[in-house]
C-alpha cells in the first residue's frame, strides 16, 4: 500500500511529460493529489487500527500518515487551482504548452518527492528525497523565465544546496555514531531510535547541529532563510502554496524525527537550547522583516518563517502536548497558507502587482478575493475559529507547562508585533475606497473557501484527526 | 417617617424659604454699610421676588423645555435638602437616609439644571456662564468630597445627622485638627458653590465678568423669582450645614416643640453671624481672576487632604 | 606509518589543496580544473579505502565518483567556461590573500570542530576527517566570497566533495545505495545549475552582484 | 449546559442566516439574535436566582482540551447585563440598517459579536475563554471597520483596535497559560485550586500581566487609545455593545484574575488603583474637552472603567483588614459596571440616532435637537444625568456605594491604604465634576440652543425602533436608580462568587441600607420629594403672573444690545471646555497653530488669521507614536537583511555554521 502512494503522481507525471498539455492533463494531476489524499486517509485508518505499516526503507507510522494527508490536502488545493492557473497562463501567452507540460510533470515529481520524504524510514532516503524536492522545484520557481524568476531560482538552489549538503554531512556523522554503537541498521530511524542511548554523545551533538542547520535551511529557519521570500515571491502561486504550505513542514518533520534520537542520546537540554535559539531567532527575523514589508507574496513568505519558528520553538520544548500542537499547526498552516498564496496569485494576475501599497481598496474592488485574503490573514494570525489558534495556544500551554514561561512570553510578544504589522499591511491592502467592484468566479472562491472551512473545522472539532494526532505526537514527543 | 418628623421638616423648609432671601438681604446690607452706602432694606430680596412673581413669563426664542424646567428643579432640590438636612433638629424626616453625599448630589442637580438652561438660551453669555460655573464646580468637587471623608472619619459614616450629632455629643471632636482642617476646606467650597467673592461677584453688572449671573441672564418674571429664591435657599442651606458642623450648639435633639424653637433661634443666630462674617470678608477681598481660581480650590483640597491624614494619624 | 595511511593522507590533502586552489586562482578554467583534480583525489581515496577494506561496493563507488566528479561534472562546467574562455574571477568580494588567510583559519577551525569524530574513529582515517571538514568550510567560504556564478557552483561542489571525503574516511562510505543516490543527486543538481548558468548568461548576467532585483 | 449550547447554536445559526437575501436579512438575523439574547439572559437569571453555577464539559469540540463551561453567578451577572444591552442594540440595529449595516459581513459579525459577548463569562477553562474572547475581538473588529471605504479615520481605528486588542489578548494568554501550566487541567477551578501553591513573585507577575491585558480591554489608560477611535467609528449598535458590554468583560477578566489568584498582596491593588485613578482622571478630562460626541462618550467609558477599577482596588486593599468594606467595594463595583452598561448604551444608541438623523458627530455642528428630536433628546438627557451620577438615576447609587466603601474601608487601615483611599476619593470627586462638565456640554451644546448646521436644523426624529431601543435602557437606568433593590440580590450573589459577602448591605426596593455602617440612601424618597416640591413651585408659578393677557412671551435673547440671530454666537463645545483646557494645559498639552498673514502694504493690517488647534490624545502622541516611529525605522533598516545579495545570504549561514561547529564540538 505504501508504494501505491507514488503510483498516482508517477502516472500523472508521465502523462504530463509525454502528452501535449491541455486542461485534462492538469485535472489528472489534481486527481493524483486526490488519490494521495485518499490513500493517506486509508493509511491513517490502518495505522490507527493496527500500528505502523512497512519496515525497512519505507515505513508509514501515524506521523507519516498524518503528513501524507497534509501533503495530499494542500496538493489537491494547489493542483485544482493549477488547472485554471495554467489555462490562464497559456491563454494569455505567458507560457507555452511545453512549459505548461513541464510544470505539470514537475509538480507531480514534487509531490512524489515530498511523500517519499515523509514515509522514508531511512536517513539516506530522506535526504535524497528532500534534495530531490530542491532540484524539482528550482525549475518550478523559474517557471516564468523572467530575470527575476531566474534570480530567485538561482538563489533558491544555491542556498538550499549548501544547506542540504550540510544535512548530508550531519547524516554521515550520525551514521558514524550508529556504526560505532554497532546499531544493526545505522541509517534506519527505528533502529537508531531504539539504540539511541548507546550512541556517542559528542558526535550525535555535532550531527544533530548539522542536521538542524541543513534541514532548517529547507524549513526556512535561520540562518539560511533568505531564499524563501525570493522563491515564494517568484514561483507560480500553486507552487508557492505547495512550497510554503507543505515543503517547509516536511523539512521540519525531518528535524522532529531526528530530535527524538538526539534527546535519547543527549538528554533534553541540548536539543532544546538549539531549537529554541534557532526558533526564536527565526521568529524575530520574521517579525522585523514583516514590519515594513512592501510585497504581499514576500509578506506571506516571511509569515511562513514565523510559523516555522513557532513550531521549532515548540519542538524544542518537547512533550506530547507541544508536539500535538506542532502537528495540528502543520495542517492549519498548510491549508491557510496555501489558500493565501493562491489568492495572492489571483491578485497578481488581476491587479498586475502584489505591491502592498498599490492594492489599496481590494476589499471594495474585488470583494471575494479581498475577503479571502482578510479571512486567511486572520487565520494566519492565529485568530479563532481557525485551527492555528488552537495549535498556537496548545504550544504556548506546553511551553508554560514545561516551566519555560519566558519562552511563551517571547513568542507571544513577537506574535503581537507581527500581528500589528500584518494588520497594518492588511489595512493598506484591503481597506479603502474603490470605484468599481468586480465579482470573482465560483471556481476560484469555492476551493479556497473549502480549504479555509477545513482549517476552521479542525480548530473547532477534534474529529476525525484527534486520535491520529495524539499517536503521531507520541512518536516525536 | 412619622408625623412629627414631617412637621419638623416643614419647619425647616419654612425657615429656609423665608430666611434664605432675608439672609441675602442681610449680607447686602452689611456690604453696603461697610462700603459707606445705605443699601436696600434686609427684606429687599423678598420684595423683588414678590414683584417678579407677578410679571409675565418669558422665554428666549430658541429655548426648549429645559429652560422652563430648570428653575423648578433648582427650587425643588433645595427644598428637598431643606427638609432632610439637620438644620434645626437632629430628627428630620428620613433621618437614617440623610446622607452627606446625597445632599451634595441633590444640590448638584440644581446646578446642572441651571447650566443646561443657560446653554438652552443659545447665547454667548449663557454658554459662558455654564462653562465657568461647571469648571469651578468640577474643581470644587475633590475638596468637597475629601472634606466629607475627613468629617466622616470618626464615625466611618457619611450620615450627616450622625456626624452633627456626634459633634454635639462629643464637643472635643469639634476642636480636633482633622475636623478644623476639613471645615476650612468646606468654607472654601461654600464660597465657590454659592458664587460669593472671591470666586464670583454676585453684584456685578458686566456680562463678561459674570459667572452665576450669566447663567440666569435670560430669566425674568416668575422664573427669575424662582431662581432667586432657589439660590438664596441654597446659600442658607450651605451656611446652615456649615454652622452645624462647626458648632452644633442648640440643635434640637428631638422633635419636641420647645427644642425646635431653641434650635430655630440658635440656627438663625449662627447663620446670621456667619453671613455677616462672609459679607465682611467679601468687602475686604477682590474677585480672583478666573484662572487663579484653581489655586484657591487646590488650597481647599490640600486642607481637606491634610484633614484626612491627620485624622488617620490621630486615631 | 603504512603506505596505505600515507597514500590516503596524500589523497585527502590533495582534496583540501584543491579547495585552496579554487580560492587562489582567478581564472575560471583553472578553478574547474582544480575541481577535476579534486574529483580524482576523491576517487583515489575511495579506491584506497576499498582496496584496504576489500569492499567491492566501495570500489564501484570510486568508479562512479571518478566518472561523475572528475569527469562529467567538471566537463559540464568546462563547457560553460569554454563559451567564454577568458572569464576570470577578477574582483572577488574577499581578495585572494585574505581568502587564503581565512582558509587557513577555517582549516584550524575544522580541526577543532572535528574533535568528537576524531576521538570516536581514531586511526589513520579518523585523523584525516578535519581535512574533509576544512574542504566543506572552504567551499562554503568560496560561495560567500566569489562573485562569479561559476565560482559559486564550484564552491558548492567543493562542499559536496568535502562531505564525500568525510563520508569515505569515517564510515568507508555511507551504504553504497545512498552514496549512489547522493552522487546522482549532485549530478542532477549540477545539470540544473548548468541550465541556470546558461540562462543567466543568456539573460546577460555576468556576475552575481547583478542578481539584486529581489530584495525587501 | 444545554441552554448554553442552545445560545451558541442559535448564535451560529444567526451568523449563518446573514447569507439570506438582503431584503429579509436584518429582520431574520435580528429575530434570531433576539432569541439568543432572551435565552442567554434567562439562563443568567436562572443562575442568579438559584445561585447554582452551570457547569459542563465536552471533548468533542476544540482539539486537545475540549470545551468547558462554568457559568457562575458572577459570570451570569455579566451575561445578563450584556443581554439587556444587546436586546436594545439589536432593536436599534433594525432601524439603523439602511445605514450600510445590512451587508453579509456586518450582519454576521454583529450576530457573532453578540453571541460571543454572551458566552465569554460562561467559559470554564482557559482555552474556551480565549476562543470566545478572540471571536469577540475579531467580530467586533469587522464592525469597527464597517465604514472603511469612506473614512480614513475608520481605517486607522480598525488598525489601532486590532493591534491593541490583540496585544491585550497576548498578555491575557500569557497570564492564563502560565497559570494553566501549573494546574492539573486548564479549567478555572483547577487553576484556582493550584494557584495558591505558586511562588508569590509568579502570582504577582501573572496578576500584573492579566491586569494590563484585561485593562486594555476595559480601556484603562495608557492602553485606552483604541477606545475613542473604535467606539467612535463603529456603527451605533456596535458602539453600544463595545461600550456597554465588551469593556465590562475587561472588568470581568480582572475579577476573574482575583478569583483565580486570590486577593494577593497590597501592591497588586495599589498598582491597579494607580491605573484606575489615572484612567478616571484622564478619561474624564478628555471627555470634558472633546467636541466629538462619540469620542466624548468613549473617553467617558475609559473614565468609568477607571472608577470601576478603583472600586476593585479598594476591595482588594481592604480585604485584609476590613472584610465588610471589601465586600461592599466589590458590590459597589458590580453595581457601577451594570449601571455603566445601561447608561452608556443609552448614550451610544442615542448618539447613533443623532448621527443617523444628521450625519454629524461634531457637537459644534449639532444643537437645537431638543425640538426636532424630542424622544432622542430625552433619553440622552436621562443617560447624561445617569453618567453624571446625579440622583435619582442609577449612576448615583453606584457612586454612592463606592464612596461608602471607601469611607468605611478607612477603619483599621494602615497608612498606605489610608493615603490610597484619600487619593481614590479625590479622584472620584474630580472625575465626577469633570464628567458633569462633559455631559452638560454634550447635552447643552449638542441638543439645546440653536441648530449649528444645516443638517442639524433639518434633523428628523429617527425610526421607531431606534427610539424604542435607547428608551429601554434609559428606562432601566431610571428604574434601577429609584429602585436599586431590583438588582441588588443578583449583584450580591455575583460578588459572593468572588468572596463571601460580609458587607451587611441590604436594599429595600427604594434604597440602600448599610445597618452596620449606619449609612443609607433612599433615591426614591429624594426623587418623590423633589418632584413634589417641583410640582408645588410649578403650581405657584402658574398661579402667579399677570391676571390678563398671554402667560408666556417669547423674545430675542440678550446680546449686549444686539439682536442674536446667528447660531455662531452661541458657545461652542470648544469654547465651553476652554477654561478647563487652560487649567489642565500642562496635562493636555493641546497643539495650537496661529497663522497670521498680513496685507502686502503694511504689516499693521491683517489680511487673514488662521487658527487651528488640535487636542489629540497625549498618551498616543507621546507614548505610542514614538514607538511606532521606532518600529517603522527598524522595519526599514531590517530590509538590509534581505538586500538581494546572495553572498550576504550565504554569509549568514557560513558564519553561523562556523561558530556553531566550534561551540558544539
């Protein structure tokens, strides 16, 4: 069943590669995302029922199943919107059919790589999968073939490659520790976690540092975060949605899994200090960059950094409550951020710009787009009824419960500043007068509305994810 | 509330209604004599009231019902307090509810009604008077309430009758520094509240220097009669309260007729003395500039605060 | 010291020196050539270890490394350079003498940082780990300090080579399958980078300082 | 539990009903909301009548913790007050609807706002509380921003409101999660049980954090700056709810902090009292000097909440040495809160009617409405007299009780408490005086005299529902004023839920009696006496006068010999407040700008004089503006972090990596 996960993207990708592009191809891509989502749900049910599936290189436990669901959900959203995105591009002559085909192929490859990254039970396979996402998405970032897109993809691949190389170094060093502790299969998460207490502590400390640095690059954490606003700003909206909504979280989940090993070997202090330092630094950087931000898409990108920072801090604190919060946050952030990037993409298409100062009166001019932007920003800022509110509150409770009240205070302080900043930008973009008012098509509003509805649903109602979340949090707590 | 206390209330009301204008007249006479004039007879305010009451009622073209109601409110609130306050006796009606704060606020209703009426006239002078009167009123308030706090400290009660009764039973409290300081503050308050010098010159005829006179500039006829009566009643009540707080000598402890007569005479004498003193003071002082007034009122406030502090220390 | 240890040490030193040469030389052709030499040394390292440990898989990896890192990748880059044979890293962000001083400091730092690994592994291979780490750091530094897009790609490959050196030394190579995978990933990465390099030069960008349109 | 679920369910239904076509939308939503309000109010009444809290827990809502309900009599009092205000606001809304209040977003936000206001006091754990709290904040933000397309002030207000309310929410969240982190579960009862084991420093810190957080919602200075903006810009029904219900919940929060943390140390309440005093004085001073009717009302809200906090502080300060005074102060506070809710919603609804009829909020452009809008003027007068604490309205009883508690709290007090009490009394008094100035100005300039603008001159009385709504709350002000006994049982039960009631306060229908303290007041008797006296005088006035001819002559007022024909000869709100402004010049620091341009030929002749004076909020100008400017500079500087240079980006990683490697090994 695990291998089936890759079948759908593979087929859809091959079809897109081999046949000339037309909307049906894009719809096939959406179907493939739907298949991933459905399979994720099926896997989740089975995992809940009878424990982890598979062993060796690929293994689906509750965490993997949960992340597959997240990937499937956001991919579905992004691929559904890709249909009209590409149709519009082709119609407007912004991209050729060949580019559209390349886009469709690469998106499927991207999805497959992410799925591989979350079901990998092998450090090496994990690394290969995450590296593969970089290679695949570089061309997606550069889809527009403009100098700016070229610049963004250059920065993206250069910075991420360095980061991912450092992660490989960390993986190697961790492998070394495993070999020396005579772990049977020293690249296996399960074996390493089982024998973590035997590992050489200084080496694991070095390895964990390198891995956090490396995968942190892909997760948009300090210090190698700068690719993120450029890439998210230039990529086509559905790709931004995927990258920001799930790719960052997939990279973060790698850190979460490795943290468990580090904690067993080193005790809680070192991983906590490291993750708190990086998480808080990321939050602070995101906050100051948001203060005087001038571009909507970059604003959303920095907001992703903010959310990665929040989750990293909570992961540093650790414990089932904190990790439950982190996982719910991954879901909520994925959905809401996906919606916002897609909305911003539509804004860019219709208004010709994402400069905040030039969007004034959006709510009056394009009520649906404006409302989705407003509601999405509210969700992003952690306001109820969105699940981000519950997950942030859960993480804060965990922080305070662990006696780290100052962490909760710092996080809340930074969040308040970010809120004030985004509110100010939201005011500039959304409010104000406008001469005419244009309605938006239902085909745009409906998917985004459904996604926002889902984000609300999981904030109000625990069902049906509650048990899966607690199982998954137990794995990385 | 029984019949006797109602009777007592009626007596107090009659005294205030009749005596208020006479007190005003007396003070005018004293001022005139000291200024070397003969002055009008003591009964002149009553003659004015009687004459005005027979005239035709008037109202400014732009005014509303507020203008018509305000004189009634002024007199009615003063009358209510005259019935309830411990002026002649310690046993007025509703003795348990005769609260100092309530008395102050009931009188305040009259001031507010007049101020609203002044604004209702749609003239510059009305607004000016209301603005100035209320500014002074706002600044007086802290001194007044802190003075009440100081006066009520020995008993921890703001029941006016209890305070006066306590003074008459334990004369020593009257000479306590806390009590004296509070009363000093109180006299400042009374001068400001009733529009006497140095706060306001009640006999001015220049509109720009007016405060309280500007408020009632548009009143004439029966309305002016009511306003004059109300103002004089308020002056009598303030001074009556003051003298009973300073020296509750002779105040009737019961509603016995003889005690009432004694109380009546005692109160009249005390108020006459204080009225004369105030009049003398008014002759010897000049009106303060409006913007110097805060200094005077702040002084009154500080005296009251000192009263509270010394009261707390002495305990 | 055995001949194995000596030759292993020589190969590792060549890898590190190759990194230093990249900082040292201005001409892009020389830089790519240094990269190629480094690939050979890296393959040699793998081969030496494979012979020493009688590990056929490792020998196969050595072959792959030789193919990819000494031939294909430098070849791909050389073709880009050949389009503009005189291209130089004429005005690096950090000048050459300072870069070399930094490289020295980084090597010292690598010795400090690698202590836990040296302590765990020990022996002739373990002692060489700092050289690999130094290569990683020097490569990273080259990416920071050099203006040309080509230099940056080479820096990235230095980082990869350094990591590969560390991997060979400490673990005799991560499991062959992963090594294959990572090497192929590097290959893919270089292909992508080459495409981007081509697009950059087509778009008229000669050095990376011109890539400044995206900023806050 | 079921009834509260019903309230929530109906509220959500009403929110969704906003999607129906515009023609029936407002009536349908309002009808459902009325049901929500009635059920909510009835539930609160039941809790207060039976003195039994409604508790419940379900884990099927809200991941990880579920929803916990705990509607104590204290909460029920707030819910009941909210319900009354909300009923009036909803009725007003029905009339207000053609004023752009019928869009989907505003209708649903209104429904959500009312529902969350009713439910916040029923929250039984920190997560439930914060969810409802934030829903309340968010829905009200939508209401505040309703006029954003037309007015820049609205856009600014929306930002200030959003930023400050969320800043406050962040503090509240911090305080509550720290408390929750030490308790067995996040329920308030568990927290209250465990909080006494916390170190004193932690409790003090949490109290401070919660005080500032909830204080910002209550509009305490210096966290008040959102309030005059938001209350002024929101549509009238929303303003009434903001001021009559939402700020109350800030007070509820402070009381909640006390129930969770216990009475605590003296310094807690000295700090709280300090904020109370400056809020009361600052709010009343700005109310007295503002010329915008709704801003005036908003500042007055700040002032009243300051008084409420003074009462709470007194209760905390007296708890150690004088349980009776402490209880009394708490009761007085709750009486004041309910009184404020009623009169302030009356005033805001009335002001909304004025704005509806004239499109004006500036007092200097109103006037003369007493003749054209008699009903609205009458309710405004009632509200103004109530807020000025004049007998026999409900503000008076509340203020009297506060003063009584202060007077009685002095017995057995230590020097610090004595001084604090004297300061409280003085603040109360000055505030009272300034409030009178403010509201005489509001009524006198805004409604009496001659109309000051075209629109005021042509004002028409508003639709009937907009007349009924404020009349309901005004009637409640009168009823609770002359018959305070109506509510006192409920209020003392609410205070019992915080601390056992030892005040000895009893109330007959007509007045308050403090037997143990030998104090009483009887507003009904005072009112009856005064009315009787007024009737007598009126009779005499009628009996007097000339025996023949007209009884009443209408004449031109005195203008020093000139005929007064222009509305511009009246005193304006600005000139009315001028003496006070001069007295408090140092505090208010108003900005004047006098620009005299001379005739070309000679500088002795003036061609034109331009005078501008701005009386903006000094806290905003001196405290917030510099911080915002700093943040703006920081944000612009921070752009350098992402200046586009890939080398720089890599250098961040390089430097951090080298340092990390050296440190970690």
